């Protein structure tokens, strides 16, 4: 069986058994295409690859100037591919077990202050009430206000946010049921401000005859709903209006702000992990840098020997 056919079976497994999204599958496909191209050049079949083969591939990535983070992601795809081949009986062993990932520093997420988030929200809401705005402009502004309120209230991934179903606007509960990575469902609470923004947006949507279809944020796109790229573009325009550098703002930065501000105000790391939909606490631990000052102040204020 050819390497391309084996890679196709591996991707089918990711989609069927792990519920991998289209974007995730495309990322794996690109990484494996690169790896299989290397194997073709060296005359090695995937089932015959050794640890030395994998190390040679990784060395080639470094020579091409690939960042450590990108190389580590590529190695992760190769690892999972070879594990699949071994488990399914297409290879006698998994050659990646003895290969170490490239060393990389873990970048701290960009964080907005509470004041900066407040400015973003204020500018978004002001766009709805501009007297000179056309109906289309008011609807677009209400959509942005709704998106920002929901994102800051819930910490949703941008892909989860833009693809919210229309039923999310009809919930009488103070939480949303979100289907995240791997089709896993989780509950996220809603603030009053977020619920009000959703209601105001839906009213305008209905007034303009757009309240049809399955999506809360319908758009003329292949998926039928607002795209991540369109949201990111509109967000940068709001950031400029709020006096913030557009290159420092993205939907993901607001997700970081949600997590960081919760931790700063005393939330438990495990709770934040659940809200963000992280399957592993190690993913959430990137935010622990924001706890330093709070922990220092707790020791200073509460330790019985702190005043001595």
C-alpha cells in the first residue's frame, strides 16, 4: 500500500474516531505531504522508516529555517501517523518513540487589560446607536457588539463562536451548550451583558428579514455563517476606533483576556480549563504567569510570618 493511501486512511481515522475538524485535517494533510515527499526523495516507505529517518527529516526542517514550534507540530503529525501504522499492523514498530521534539520556548499569550476590553466593547456598542448609520451598518455593528460580548463572557474559540446555532439566541438559561474540539460538549455561562447583546442583535436581524437559516451569524460564505477571517478583520477596525493597535488585537487575544482576567480575580485553574475546553491542564498552564502577583500578594497579606 502506498504512503499516500496510508496517510488517507490515517486522516479518515482522525475524522471518524476523533471528530477532527476540516481545518485540523487540512493541517495534518499538509504536514504529512511534506513528510511523504521527504520519504519519496530518500526511497523509504513509511512502514520501513527508522528513528534515523525521522531525525533526518527533522534536520531538514531546521535547514529550511522552520521555526521550532512549526517543526514540533510537524513531528507531532508524523508521530501520530506512525503510531497509527503500528497499531493497524502496517508497520512492525513505531520509529518516532526515540525521537525528541525540537526545543522551543513557550510564548506567553498577549493579554489585554480590563480597561482595553471595556474600550473595545464601548466602541462596538456606540456603532449601533450612531444616528447617521444605515440599517446595514447598524446590523453589522450590533453583530460585532454581540460577538465581542459573547467572546469575552465565554472564552469560546473563534471557530465555536462564529458557528453558533440560531438556537443559542433562544436559550432561557444563563449558559450555552458548546460543541468544541472532538465534538465534545461543554457548558459555558452567559453574562447579562452578553444575553442583552444577543437579543439586541437578533431584533435587528429579524427587522431586516435576515432571521432565517440555522446560524446565529449568517453570512454569504461557503459555510453559511460568518468566517473567522471576516470577524478578525472587523475586530481590527473596532480596535482602531478604540485607540488600540490593530496588530495587537485578534479574537484569540480576547479569549486569552477572558482566561487571564478570571485567574486574576481568583478563579481556579481547573475551572478555567473546563471553560476553555482544554482537554489537558498543561495547555491551560500557559496562563499561570498571570497568577504571580496575586499569589505574592496572598502570601504577603495572609501568611502569619509575613509582617515579621
